[in-house]
C-alpha cells in the first residue's frame, strides 16, 4: 500500500468511526485516535519511535514542514522519500498523545505569526512561507508551503508570507462574521523581519520592491483601512519558525509547546 493511500484510507475510517461523544472530548484524544488509525493502516503500530519527524502536517502543526517537503516529491517518490515518510510515522508513534487542545474559555481575538526561510529549498533556492493563525490562544489554521518564485531578499520573502497570512485572516474574519462572531480587537500579524514590518505601514513604495507590487498594495490597503495591523516580534518569539525549516529535537519540543500542542489525556 502506498503512503498516500495509507493517509487517505485512514482519514476516511477515522471520520466514520468518530462518535458524538468523541467530539465532547478534548482534541488531544481525537488526534491520538487518528494517529493510531494511521499507524495501523501502514502496519507500523510497533515501529521504533523517533524524536523528530525530520521530513508531514496532517493534523498537527509540528509536522507541517515535513508534509510540505514530502508533498513536493509525491509525483516521483524514491526509497529515500519513503524512509523519510516512515520517520514521520515513527515520530507520530512517539508523540501520539500530543495534539491541539481547544479551550472553551477563550478570548475571541485574532492574531497570526508569519515567517519565511530565505532560499531554504536548495533545489531551486525558493523560500518557504509559513504561518499560524490563532483565535485567542487556540491555533486554528496553519500552513507551510514553498514560494513559487525566488525571493531576492529576506524582506521580500517575509513580505510575500505576510501577504498570504493577511489573505487567510481576511477569509477567517469573513467566515466568523457569517457565523455571527466578531473579533473583539483588531487582527494582528506578527513578523520578525523589521524591513517587511516597516514596509506594511510605510506609504512610500520603494522602487526596489516594485516586483511585489500586488502584495504591497493588498497589505497596505488592509493596514490603512484599519482592518489589521502588522507588528514586529523578536525571532525567539516567532512561533512559525519550525514550520519553515528543519529544527533540532529540543527546539521542536519548545516550539510545539509554545504553538499550543499538549499531551496527556484519558481515552
């Protein structure tokens, strides 16, 4: 059975097996059940656990970068990619009790962390964009993907990522409004690049950034209308960093905890 088929069939069986009572439990329990189903479908329930995914984002933000990388080779995978996919499964086996815990007593404020890794993809020197969107303290949307074109500076790479994050937050605000939910404060995007943060609020369009004009005018319009604001955050507080590049086991654990993943829940 191919790895992609394992993922598909596991998703189907998991959704069919979920009962109303399961939805009343914490999201950690649901994540654990999904991981158990996934490992069972791939015959890896007794696999040796791994301390990091190395090279998947299926249900958890801590594997977003791994899934992003693996998905780039789905059209022609090799044994190396299969071994990387198996490492992700072994990491899930080791952390099957870990998941996003959604708190009910949560403030309805919307904010996001946006980050990029300049020229991190050595095959074409494109950058990786990543963001995590929070509703209060709950992470509700996350993404890690390769940028389509080569960025000529870290500011350009970060600015493109901020534009993607702004588009996602615009859509989320629209959905919340349709549901009758209004954020209690102005949405905020946190970016650790000073140049990109300054460019969002600076009305003077620098001549060297004309090639990203669409992103520039899109964000500037949102900022000037008061729909959202972009603020600088230090790199050590950038929660989206582990979604843009491989990180050490220690840093991955630290980021996972800060992102909002927790473990330990009764079945």
